[in-house]
C-alpha cells in the first residue's frame, strides 16, 4: 500500500517533491528497497485503503503522518497538515491518532505542528509568527480567534491580543490574487480599526527576513495600548478540529 508523499499526491494534498515512493508492507514480510520504492514494514496496516487504478493508497491521515516522518523542515510539515485539513481530507484528531500509534523516531516535527494547531495555528506563516513571538518573549496571542461585538461577528484576525486590543494579519499573496480579495482584507481592517483595534499587517517574507523589525513593531503596538480601557469585544478562541 502506497503511503507518504506519493499518497498525498493521490489525495490532492499539497506536498513537496520526492523521487521515492514509500510502500507499506506487513511486518513479517521480507522485502527490500528497490529503485525508487522504499519499503516500510508495519504492524499497523490501514484497514480501509483507498484504491485507484488497482493501486492501494493509505488514507489521508496515515499518509500525512507517514510523510511527516521523512520531512526535514517543519515548514513542510506545517504545509501538508494545513492543506489536508483545509481541504477537508482529514481532521486534526485523525492525524493525532496516527501520531499516537506511529513510531516516536522522526515524529518531533509533527508533534510540534499539532501543538501549534491546538494553539490555533492554521498556516505555515502563522507558525513562523508563533515561533518568532516565542523567540522574542512576547506574550502569546490568540490565533484565529473569532471576535464579536455583542452578538455580531466582527473578524477573525491571524493573531489577537485581547487585553491590548492589538491584531496582526499575515498577508500572503497566495490568498490575495484578485481585487475582490484585497478589498475584503481592507474592509476587515477598517471594521477592526473602527472598533479601536490596532491592526498590523506583515507579509510572510517579512517574518522570515526581517524578524527584528516585526518584533519591534508588535512590541511598540502592545506598549502603546498598555493602560487604555479594554475594548468591548468578545473573544472566542479557535478550536483544534
């Protein structure tokens, strides 16, 4: 049964390139790697494989978990987890179950990413922002929390410091490909600003290339908001689903 990155391709989940095809076989079988095929002996063969063209593939949660074991960069793990969940291919609890049942060796990056998701992280750029805030010892915000004024939904900023009334939006061109997308972003900015929220915008490239400037801007915003009365905005934290 094919798993890992090759199975992600079959499930139409975004994935990095790979020249190898990872194949699950029952543990008792004596088989060796040959050519581009890498053999993974396992005592946990998925019970309900996906079949296409007579070829069997591991279900999405298992494919994600297995791919994460061979990826060296945490950003790549963030990307496949985020894409699998956002495309409704599987859920975070399903991936967590696979992590619990799988090998410990090589699982550190997936454990980190699932911990980030529990904190509300939903994208690679947001994960980079969270790592930067931890490094800069800045109080951790809510990620992807829903903001309400009374019963009316206001916005869902990428990062939100409820005590200070400061929001950060990580603006990626990937999600702003049309004038309508840009107008939607500006409308959300205006609506939050009208309620007294200090809104900062950063591109993913800024977080990677200018981390000190990003930290300084966030620090200044939090300092400028210190001592002002709390905003009348209700915060509903993101759920890890």
